[in-house]
């Protein structure tokens, strides 16, 4: 600021003006602070719970590219999301003020759009490479991480290596994988290869050890804020109630699998953060988030948490959701959209807990706290 030779010669009016100017500067900087936090890139890895269209570009049966998928999406068209409308990455993006990342395989993900991040998820995949082999051509986790590396090379061509590293370091990452390792691997058929190889407790230990390698690799590739969701209540989805449940109850065996897996995942994440010396990985208790409305659907405005909106057979839990399936007229009152996946409204409840939930749901902190912390650094 310009001043006279002596600060004492400032008049009271110029001093007042200076304070006004300073106040305006503070307000201006404050108005930019949230924008800086909101502008962070968003990367998504995982399975059908978070796939937003990658499998549309693959020759696979694990697809959601035909009606009535997308019936409540803004375009009213199927997009490859396993949902009647928006999925978890869309709703996280909505909450933090970023664009929902496009599928990495989309030909439209190029130029400036790359800077918003990318979704690498692929329906059918698991932590293990042999999970989902029945779907043939899907993007397994090791390949998703290869694509993440390739993505960084592409962005380096746009903004340079230093800016790319900063973009990745400051990004938010979501990883949702693990359910298929039980549903579509260990319990896929009676006496599956993995169930003959491992008892359930030993299988869980093995899967967790493989998951750890994936998380370490994500960290090595530059991720510094990673939301890691545990499995939902695997035995309580309409498919498992229909095929394995007794009298409409959740499948005891699949619930046991989730009950073993999720606490060990939190323990592994805690140990990994301790080794790194920073809370890079944040555990999201998807099991509890889902069980809240499964146990008491009416409290959340649902008429049922057992019957899928779209499907056929008992609980609409058999086979795929297609144009010839039963279809409920109001998706907002169904906790499950199809035999495996929550409705958009259920996804909104899940994301609200990610944002504001206590340590019962998010450990060691929720997404709102992460956004606040990261906006200050």
C-alpha cells in the first residue's frame, strides 16, 4: 500500500479506507477458498456399484446400457450405471461441487475434461483377478491402475509433469471393490475353486492381503485422499434373499463373510495409515450405511428393503433387470433398484453418511472433514 513518509501522518479516514480494503481482500480470498477445494479432481475405482459406463465399451454381459436402467437419470436414458438414476460417484461429485468423472474408456474423455478426473470402475470385477471370470471382458483392478498410470501420462502432455502430480496428489479417490469376491467368486457355485482352496476365514485374510497391495499401489501412483468402502450387507440384497435366504431373511453365510471382511479391512487401513504417517485412506462403513435402511425401511421412507424395484422371481431377485422385468412405478420407495444395487434414493442416504457420518460410519473422519482439512492446506 502507498503511504506517506510517516505512518502517524495517516488520516483517520485513510486508515478507515485501508481497513475496508483489507476487509474486501479477505472476503475475496475467502470466496475463492471453497472454489480451490471444489476444483479437485475425482478418481473412481471399483465394480458395478460405481461403474458409470466403462463396460458399455466392452464385449461383456456385465452391462447396464439398456432400459429400464437410467429411467430416472436426467436424460431418462441408460448410461451404463447400475441404477435407476445417479450412482454414488455422481452424488459425491454433486456434494463436493465437482463434475462427475467420465468413464475412462469414453472417447469423449479428452482435453480439458481429463482435468476433472476419471472413472475406471468396471462391473463384475473384484479384488482378485479370477473374480468375475464369467463376465469375460472386464477391467480388472490391476488394469484399472494401469489405466490410472496411462491417464497421468495423458494429462502430463496437457499440463506438464509437475502440475499433473499436484492434480493427482490433491484429488479425491473412491475405491469400491470386494463384494464380488464373495458373491461372484467364493459363493458363485457350490464347491467353487476358491471355497475348496480356502476356508472362509482364511479366504478373507487372503483377500485383505491382496487389497492391501492395491491400496499401496494407488498410493505409489500419487493418491493422497482415498475413500475405501467396505462391502455392503451381501446376504441382504434381493438376489441373495431369493436364492439363499430362508423365509425372506438375509443369507446367513454371506452376512458372515461381510462380518469377517469389513472389520479386517478397517484394521488393515488403520495399519497402512500408521505406516505412511498420514490419514491417506478413509474407511467407509457401507455395511452399516445399508443396514440402517434394510433393518428399518419405513424410517427412511421405503416400503420395502427386500423386494427389488426391477426384476423377476421371488423378491424380484432373480436374473437381470430388463424391459420385460417387473418394474415398480415409484423408485423412491424401494431401497433396491435391481437384484444387487441400491436405488438412487438409497445411494443418497449412503452418500449423506459419507459426508457427515460419525466414526460409526466413517473412520477416521467423514468427507466434510476431509474437504475442510484439505481446503486449509
